């Protein structure tokens, strides 16, 4: 398949995927909204500085600050002093945040397992690897765009 044709087909497929994901999300009743789940899922690996969260999640620092504040108000995350840098705080999950994140992840994984039941193991592995590759390239592209715009 030619690169231009593949890109054209992929552009439409990704737009349809985004639309489908939004429609499914509106129909489901997850314990956490998507942005909170993604942030807590990232924090499940351990406490992080806000700037590290912004880098990993490809968000600006003000968005992370708002999301962390919202999680704190809900009792799902907390800030604590960074022992390596007294000027910074680390963001960590609370027990409640961990529980809701685990419940949301379990629901989402179950839905995906059901969706992929008819796929072969090779098709599943290929999809995962392709999406990881695409996400890596998208992340790099966004970083380059931000650098060229002078945005950190």
C-alpha cells in the first residue's frame, strides 16, 4: 500500500476510532472519568512530580495542576514533599484513588477482552505493537511541534 493511500485510510480510521471511543465512553458508567483514570494509572507506578506527569501524558503544566487539584478534592491523590528536592512536591495516589483506578481498569480491560474475542493471538499482539509504535511516534511529533513553537 502506498504511503499516501495508507495515510489517507489511517486518518479516517483514527477519526472513526476517536468517535467510536467517545460514543462508547458516554454509554459506559466508569467509576472515573478518562483523564483522572489516565493520571491515576500513571501514578500507580509510583509518586511523580507534576512536570514529569505533564511530560509522560503530553499535557501542559497548568492542565496537570488542575487535574491534580481535582483529584485531591475527590480524595484520589495527594501531594507530598519531594525528599530529593524540597522545592517540589510529588503527586501520589490515595487508597481510594488506587481502588477506583483498579475498578475502572478492570471494566475497561473486560470490555476490550470481549471486543477482541474473535481476534487471533497474533492479531492482538500486532495491534498492541502497532499502537505502541504509533503512540511513540505521535509523542515524538508533539514534542517536536512544541519545541518549534517554543513551548516546553
